[in-house]
C-alpha cells in the first residue's frame, strides 16, 4: 500500500520478490476510475523504479472525497501483470477545515493564517502558525484537532441554540483560538436563514464570542427551521465548527393551536399561552410581556372536551 500526494510527481522504488529476468521493457500501470496510465519502469536489483503519472493526466478526485485508490501493477510491454498492489492518490487541499485536515489519515497539516490544508508546509506555511496532522510522523508543538481554532460550546453545551421567530437575540459561544493575530482581527457572526445570509459584528471577550443582537425570523410555515451559524475572522476565514452548533428558529403558534398542547410543549422552547391573543407564544411576544401569559406549570382556563373516542359502546360496558 502506497500513499502519494495528488499534486507532486514522484519517483517510486518498488521492492518485488521473485521478479523474473526477461528481455524487454518493464512498465508501471496505474488503474483507477476507468482509466489506466502507463509509465516506464527501470529494472533494479530488488525490483523496479518508475514514476507516477503526470498530474494533469490523473483522473479527478471525486467530489466530496479526498483521495482515490488505484491498482499499481508491474508488467512488460505485452503480457499479463507480474504483481499488483494498491496505490492511493490524495490531495490535502480538498480539506476545507482545520479539524478535517489534521484528523486525516494522510500526512496533512493546517496553516492557520493561510487557512489552508497542505502536505508541504515548507512551501505553503512559511512564517505561519502550523497545526500538524495526527498522521504526520515526528514531534510537534501543536498536533491534532485540539489545537484548531474552533467554536467550542454554547450555554448548556447543546449543539442547538433556540430562538423564537420575531425575537431579537444576541448569540454567544465559547471559542478556542490560537495566535495573537486572530485575537486582534475583526470578528463577524454569520447566519444562513432559508438561504439568506445575514452578518453582524462580534466581539471576543476572554474565551467567548458575543454576536451583536439581531432579529431572527423566517417565512416558511414549518414549526421550526435550522439556520447554519459561523464565526468569521480575518474577513473570510470561519472558525471550525466540529460540533455543528446551529440555530433553531421556531414559532410556538405553529407547534400548538390550543392552550393544552401549548403548555405541554418541550420546556426548552419556553412557550406559553397568551390569553389576550389566545395563542401559543413566548412571553416577550404576549403584548411585549405585559399581558396574562400562562407557563407550563399553570392550568389552562375553561378546559373543555372538544372530541373523544369511541363515542358509543354497549350498555353493559
């Protein structure tokens, strides 16, 4: 099994036992994704030497993938393969976050300020803070995803932040940041609600990002929707979000159409029954908190039976 970075041509020394001595030319064949590429091979005492194919001749790595595995075989210009093994072509550049990059099974490292994943730090991470991958051999000051700049947690450590539709709220999250240059940059909180991206300024105080308050709302008739959330630094670089912290925007009135169901909703939504509007709402929406609002520990007024089943039965029970 061999690994090879997708972008760099490479010379290979293949150690092969019992390779026959025959007249003619040896070849290396790389077969993957319905394509076979041939390179010349030179016989050596313990096997053969050949090069990987030109980068522009290789098939593209499939979308959403970071590598493909080819069959590497040794053959003559005519005749069957003598021997074959797996050969993996990988590309660190296909990783878009530090956490994915340095958790990879390939020797990939993350350039923090450059915000890129690379296998060649000498070329691509000059004068940059480096987080090395867990698959990289040798000692490292910062190795693995624990050193990545990330959104770490929310209040209550839940991956979802609940916001009632139509309510103005300031979001805050715990973050892990390395590098003074990140601390000194401008932060922005970015929300994608129904495909509409809204950005607000944010401040870093200690280990917490405080987003400016904004009103969250949506147009769908669904009881709730999920909005993606990102903290951006340096203009366009998102902090990693390995726990998929996101915003859930909801409407109490679309989750319950009567008082009984309203007060039985999950406590996390903080829905209650507004008597003046006669509908399920959060307290701030019930005439801005000034009207009678029943919470889940209270009893609905004037309970009545609206339906029951079965509606008939035998006299004897």
